[in-house]
């Protein structure tokens, strides 16, 4: 009996507390409530990423001596891994439905902009298991693509469960992305900057704070499970003298050129195979990976193998060139043919190998063979900045992964040169935006929508109205006569599912003709989760009237209205958008 009473009491408190939380989060302001939810979302995202990484490591250790080192697998088995992985990925996609095979960072960016970061379950299912299979079987793809997708899903699901306003769900999705990247690479600050620079593409304090907290949670979780070391700890990073700086400019130009070559060829392959059935494309990717991996096993997998061989053979030009070419081809064909995975991991690997190659020149001049690690890290930073148009995230990622402040100034020079080269000389766009344009997935908002999507409808809810149930005209006229503007008179007609709401007003022209001066304008109902952007979409054409807001899943439960003049005043306040 006591347990039942406690459950009822808890439910009553929940019903009282939740609406106030929803209204608080509808505001575009920093709040401790949002910060707590951000940390919770970061925890869920980090747990998903940790499970994802442990699954990959566990599967790989069945046939690898060392995680991500496919050179330890006998050649007669190695070629079967990517082909088998491709078939299993295709089967999962067929079971869930091919229309749910839109995955990775470009898909998440589009969902963030147009669907407030709410991620479909089937796409996430594909991403989780497809990513595990792809990374376990040797495809040259990164784990950050699945990390971004899974992180956004985990955190946004909390907001979806609590029926929070969509503007706050979008922030939670960004929190999940930051926590996912942080949990994947243990780079909490770079994860925050990546979300702000690449995904959200805006810097606002009320967004930055919760995303930062979620990233901290992701980093702490991954440190608790995988300790605080990074793959770049294998590289010996030394300070370089000032005479290297002119050569670093040349290196930056080379990184910018390679970034353009990578982006343009990836888009060429996407367009070339776009009409091929998914299963055929995946199998072709498996065959190509098997063939190249049979000859160049060091090029298989994510970035870890490239780091290992850059450390152990920094002066073996033929080996490094072979790995570089093989890594480029494997990455381009894997991503171009639709293997689920990210681009950042392979870019790290390609940049590390290319940087190690470029270190051979100063090593020959000075006789100092200790420069390879420094140039490897610079290659990673320059290629990431130019490929993804994320110079600040690239710089901070290098700082966090290298744990060496002497890399900052050279990295800044290389990143700036690579970025300017790619953008100005080749008009190279971000690989993610190129993919979004190719997939015809919208990601741009009008200036008005960009402002209005940040404010939930509950933040401007107007309850200054009189609601009449099935009244006659006389009662409506009396209510209008006693009205004090800007109050409104609403009329509810019908019952149950047939209920309709109307805005009552006087029409002077009708009164002049002798007809009843009353006018009843039907009101469109919107869920309490919507933002002012959805309100604007309905009221923009007439530029008058109102919409009514109801509790989710119950259009008959009116909780307030939003008038056109409220929306208009917000837009006028924000940069005169009307």
C-alpha cells in the first residue's frame, strides 16, 4: 500500500515539475536544468560510444594480435574479412530498409538543422552495427562518423522522452555529438569546437556551456574505461627551429592540394556509383578492400596502424608511399561506395603518413631523424583543416592529442596555409557540405527560421484569452465588448476528435451590410514542442491572427496561443528580419 502511495505521489510531482521544465528550456538562455540534462545526455552518448568501441576491439581480437593491425592476419584470411563484413552490412541494411541507410556526419548535420537533431532509430541501428562491422573487418573508415550519429541519438532521445521543446532537443543533440567525439578520441575541447564549427556552425553561450559539460562527461567516461593515453603518444614530438617555417609553408600547400584531391575524388566516386544497388556497392567496396589489403595490409583499418608504421619506419620512403597510396584508395572507395564510417579517422592516418614523408627532406638536410613525429602530427592537422573546413578544431585536436605545446605555432602556420590553399586556389568546400549537396539533404535555414528555431513556443505562450465552449453569437459579442486588448476571445466547437478552435473578432464591413459582424477564424493547432519557426510558417502568409498550442498527443487540450504580433516583434528585435 505504501509503495503504491509513493508511486502516485512521485507521478503527481512529475506532472507538476515537467511542464515548468519544458517552459524553462523553451527560452534561449543558459540554465542549470539544461546543464544537468546535457551531462545526462553526455553520459548516455558516452556509454553508447564505449560499447561501440569495446565491440570493435572484442571482435578484432578474435583474429588480430593487436587492435587495428591487419598485417598480423594471415593473407588467406585477411582478404575474406572485408568481403564478409560488406555482406553483413548489406544484410542489416536490407532488414531495416534501405531508405534508413542515411548515416554519418552529413546526415546528422541535416537532421540538426531541419529536424532539431531527432534521430530515427532504424538509421541509428544501421549505424551502430554497420559501423562495428566496417571497422572490425578492416575498411579504411573512422569511428567518429558512428560516434557523432550515436551521440546525437542518445542525447536527443532523452529530450524526446521528456517531450522537451525542439530548440532544447537540438542543443541536447549537439551535447551528444560532443560527448561522442570526446569519448571516441579523448579530445574534449576539440569535440566542442567541432560541434560549434562544423555541425551547428554558430557560437552562442547558452549552447556552448551545456555542450562543454557534455564533452567533459564523455572524456571522463572514456578515460575511466580506456585510460588517458592517446594513439599519438607513440609519436616523438620535438621542437623545431625557425628555419623550418618556410618549408612548413610548402608543406601546408601540399596538404591543401591533397585535401582538394581527396574531396574531389570522393565526390566523383559518389556520383559515379550513385545509381548502383547498395548491396552491389558494398560488395564492390569489400572486393577492392580485400584486393588492396591483401597486397598492402598496413593500409587497412583506421588511423592507428598508420601511426604505428610512421613511428617504426619513418625513413622507409617506399613503404610510406605505398601505405599513403593504399590508404587513399581504400578510404575513397570505402566512403564512396557507402561503407558506414567516418572520414576523420582515415584523414588522420593519411595526414600522418604524408607528414612523415615530408619530414624526410629536413631530416636529410640536418641529419636529424627525430623530426618524423612532429611532421606527422602537422600533416594530420593540415589535412583535417583543409578537408573539413575546421581549422580551429584541427588545431585544438592536435594540441590535445600531442600533449606538447611546442606543436602549436608550427601547427597554426601549416593549418592556415593548407586551408587558404584549398579554399582560394581550388575553391574546395567542406567534405560534409559537398556530401549534403550531393545527397540533396537540405542544411541551410532562412535568417528568420534561424532566429525563430532557437525559441520554443512555450517561451512566448499567451494565456490572456477567454475561451467559450459552443457559445451562441450573443455570448461571443458580449465577450468581445468586455475585452481588453490584446486579450482574445476563443471559441471551441465540437467534442472529442471533432473539436475545433476559432478566433472570434468583429468585421466592420459585414456590419455595414446588415449581416452579423462576427467573424470566426479557424485556428491551427501546434504541439507544445514546436518552436516559433513553425508558428511563423503558418502565420507568415496572412501576417495576422494566431495559432493555438496544445499538449502533445492531445490537440483538444489547449494551453495557450501565440499571436502574429508576438512573432513579428521578436523578428524586428533580432536584426530587423521583417
